[in-house]
């Protein structure tokens, strides 16, 4: 079967004549050695006897300089192929032998996607994806039919070193209904190493409906058609895998031929992200396919696309089609820009306006969040740049558009769109200032989800929104709902906001217990109350679902946010005093504090809620007072507590039960009872629930 390779190109809009001239191939001395027959004798497969990988340093240097000695139609040299894992090489060899035994030796087998990209960038690839070109094969020859035959083939051919094979569909039910011939093959070799391989046919023309991301596909397409449907040129590279001929016609190795139809190698060298686009289509032909609605035609008119040079206009329009068909590709492009530190081609910003509304309506927020989690995994700089670009970059007609409102949000779990409001302006300096306080130290680890939550809060605090004014915390919650984010990300963002609200709230009046403890510590009652208020706020930042090291960064962000709302010269001194290092106060001190009544506090009659409330109040006062007194010894029942009281007798008198117990010796005095909350007491959040709760001294703080 002859494979037609027409209209292929080396770079953007540069057609290459066909057929390709044969290129001499010189075997490398490092090439893997295979048996001369598909049937391999001995206890070890031929692939397992390959020479250890070489030239890694040279390949890494080549990739770093991005001077790739790779061209369309050429065999890939050993400096790249030496990074193909041994298990992948075994599976590729197995696939070729299997097709030969199925009397399909001319069916081309291609490696595609990020696997090829990573090889050329000097990395060891993973996630092996294969496409089989079934053009010209009988209708009954499908990927599903071939994989069904493969199970028995594996069992009958132990010489390949594969002990188990399973295959499963990787598609949604809706995709199955459209008869997509795509499966995931699971291989296990004799050493127990498991490898997953996605297998699908080369896809030709794709057709999308206006309300669905899943295309209807021609599953007998050409390789260049399959590459054209990819979202980026660097992911549209293909490697055809063949058994290398020996001197007397025997096959004793693998060879890999590069298929670069759309300039992916050039874009890798330049560090540019660009979508493939057809070489044989005019501007009018592409416009007819892309500009299907009056709204899209109006956008094209405002962007003056028809005034661009023809090659640029085709690039913009085709990229628009790529993004409209699958708006998630906008998020993917941003992720790849963060991952590889590549630049987005200028055509991206002319194509995105066509897909902003589809990004809102056709993509589940959870899928967006999956992409953002990967950005978070690339570190602080990648996260910082992502939000900077999303909020600050303007594009579209008269620079009126920004990405943030379409990126941050989506359809929630109930299918309802919950999006960030439209951005009116963005204070870059303020964003940078807030981000600086949460930038991890070089010695600290970083958690991607934690970074996303904190930096999103920093960006929202630096943003003015259009229309109805919502506070940044409500905007954050709405976007998180739309993206179905994890609890860890919600906590990372909400904890600093809640702590900030507690810090800027007006301190309550000091009660009699506050006054006595303040006297023991040598400060005014209001100063003590402020210290307790700051202590409560800082406790809100304690990481519960997030990493433990995140707590101090959340506190820094809370303090920075509070500084934007309220200038308090005493705040920093409170923080410094409360930062005094000492062991936590143990709860056993409560047994001693309540001895004046002859019963333990836990055994007294107040309801559980009031008792818990009182315990929290006493424990907080102990934590704050010991820090103000710079008492660094442990505090618990027994000698350690008596030592504290001996050094500070006023503190012992302050915690006397006569200060806080009513005359009946059973209940708390009224001034220490928690305030009752009615239906109208305090602000509510977006779901109608109270946004404020009360601390031990009736101090309001957000929950």
C-alpha cells in the first residue's frame, strides 16, 4: 500500500514537492539490535539486549541551544532515539511484528504528540501514543479489531517478553456513539513493568456541531490530515516507525522517520507556539469554514483580518477554527507556554476573540482546573506569569478583551456557568507587591495548588471589575465554584481573605477577664484585645488541607491585604510579639483554672457549646499572655503552670473562677456568654449563609 504524502511542508506555507527523494540511511553503531525474524529465540527478547543509551549529554546540549538537526523526511539520528525507553522500544517492535503476521506490513505506524516533541527537546519521553494509517485497508480492519486479535497474539508469542495485554476504550459514552476507533492498550512485560499506549487511526476531516466539543471524524485520513487537527505545531510532529533493513534484507533494528508537515521543528527551535494551518486553502475558503455566524463575521471585521497578508490571515482564521472547535486549547496553549517558556505566536491573540464565548459555554470548569494544576506544578514563576497574562494582557477589538473572566470559572458540577466578572483594570504594581510576599524561599518546597490559590487572591485584590461591584472574596468563590477546584485551593485563597477580614474588624470592648490579664502582662486592656484579635486571625491561616509550610505565607498575604484596607501602626508590633517562639499551651491547664469551683470545667453544667466557647477563650488568653510575658517554658497542669503563676501572680489571680463564674457557681457571667445571632445579624455570603461568626470575645471574623 502506497502512502500519499501530498502538500507537505517544511515551514509555514512552504509546500514541498512530492514524492520525497530517498535519503541514504547509515546505521549508527549504537543502534538497537533485533533478531532477524519476528520470532525471537532465547529467554530474553531482542529489544532487551539493546545497547545502553548514549549521547545524552550531546542531545541535551543540542536541545538547550534549540539547534535541531532534524528535517522532514529524514531518519531520526541516534542522538535522539537513544532516549526512547527500552520498554517502549519492545512494544514498538512488537506492534510491527504483529502487523506483519496480520498480513498488514504496509500499514504505517506513527508515534505522535508530545512524545516526539520531548525527544527533540532532549527529554526522555513518556505517554506513548500511536496512530495507524488504515487508509486503503478493508472496512473490517479497525483499531478495535486489531487490538482484539492482539490478546491471543501476546499469549501465543512469549518470546516478545510480554506477559499480559488488555485494551479498553478511552472515550466518553458520547464519543462511543460517534464510533470513534480509539483505545488504550495496557502491556505488562515479564519484569512486571506496565506500559499504557493510546492507539487510534489517522484522522481526516473533523466536523463539529455548534454545541458539542466531540467531533465527527473521518477515520481513514492521511498523516498530514491527522497532524492538521492538532492544536499546536510542536505537537503535530510524527515519527514513522519501521524495521530497519539489514545488509541481506533481514530486519535487525528500528528506524524512525520524521514527518513535519507544518513547521513544528522550526517552532521548537524558535520557542514559538503556533497552530498548524493548511497550505492549500485560500483566505476565502478558510473564512467560509470558520466565520459561520454574524457574530464571528463581525469580530473578523473589527480585527481587520481581511487586511492581513494572505498567509497570516489563513493562520489566524484556522487557529480560530481550532480554538472554537475545542476552546480548552486556549488553556492548553497557556500551559505549554508556561511549561516550555515558549512565546505565543502573535496570531494567537487575533484568534482567541472568536473562542472566548465558547470557552465559557462549551468547557467544563473542572477541565480548566486540570490544566491550571499542571501550571501550578511548574512553580511560582509559571503561576505568577499565568495570572499576570490572564488579567493584564489586553487584545481584540480596540484592546477591549482580557482572558481572566473566561479562564477563571466555567460550568460547575450542575452545568451552570459561574464565571469571574469582566475585568475593568488591573494594578500590575500591586499584584507584584502582593505576589512577592508569598514567593517561596529557595529552600522551601512549593505546592502547585497552594500557589494557584494564593496568587489568584493577589490578582483579584489588584483588579477592578466592570458592572456590579463584588468583593474579591466573592469573585474568588464564584470562580472556584465554576472550576470545581479542590478544597486545598479554596483554603489557600480563602484563608488569607478571612484572616484579613478579622484583622481589619473593629476590636470589641475588653471584658473583666481581659482587663485582669492585660494588667498581669503590663499592657492596656485594648492592647490585649488587639493582640488576641491578631492571634485569632493568624490561626485562620493555619493550613488544614494544604501543606504545613504554607501557613507563614498565608499569614504574610493576610497582613499585606489588611494593610491595603486599614493603616494600623500597631499591627506589626502585635505580630512580632505573637511570633515569640514557645510550645503550645496544653489543654490540661483548664483543670487547674476551674479548681476554684471544686469541679473540673468539663464537668460543669453549662451546655457543650458554651463550655467549648469558654475553653477557647481561656486557651487563647494563655497563648497570648505567655508570649507577651516572653515565657518560653511549657505550660500544662502541674509544676510548669505553677511556675508561670509563681513568676506572675497577677495572672493566677486573673484566671480565678470568681472572675468569670456567676454567683451560682454553675454558669458563666453574662459578659462571657457567646452572642446570639439572629437572621439579620451580619452580612451573608453568595449562598445566603452568614459570612461572619463570633470569636470567643464576640469578635467577628469571616468563615
